[in-house]
C-alpha cells in the first residue's frame, strides 16, 4: 500500500521521503539536525521491517555509506555507517544535516567523485 500526501509524494520510497524532508523539514523533524534525521530514518526502517512493508531504496543507504567512507577517506570501521562518519566530521546538528543532503544528492545524481 502506497501512502501519498501533498503533491502526490510516494512515501513508500525512501528517496521521496528524504527529498520531502530536505524541502519541508519542519513537517517531520523539529529542526534541521543530523541526529533527528537519523532517528527518523531508523524509525522508518524499523516500521517497514516490523510491518513487512517494502520501503524502496532502503538498501541504497548501505551503498551510500560505502561511498561516504571512500569520499572522506575514512576506514570502514565506523559501525554507525554514513551517520557516524558525517557526524564525526561535521557534527550532529544543522551542519551535519546539510552535509548529509549535499553528499546524498551528489551521490544520487551520479556526480559522486572520489
């Protein structure tokens, strides 16, 4: 079952959810904060898994994590994946939030250069 709200956004696709959060953060998070974003994504993952719902592009975060490690030249030892690397480098607040979307958009567009 697809859940759609405003402007026909498909909330069964993680990319669409992240695009929406980037543009209208206050509808989902109290503020532009990497910790809050990570908690939201984790909640979506657990809800999808717990309810046996397919959340499109969820597995792509693993690939994104690998690219973040390579791009920032950090050994793949951070057990928190993309979140831990971005938080360690840019902090957990608004800067980390903005850097997540900068890196994520760059990676998604295929312009992710090493």
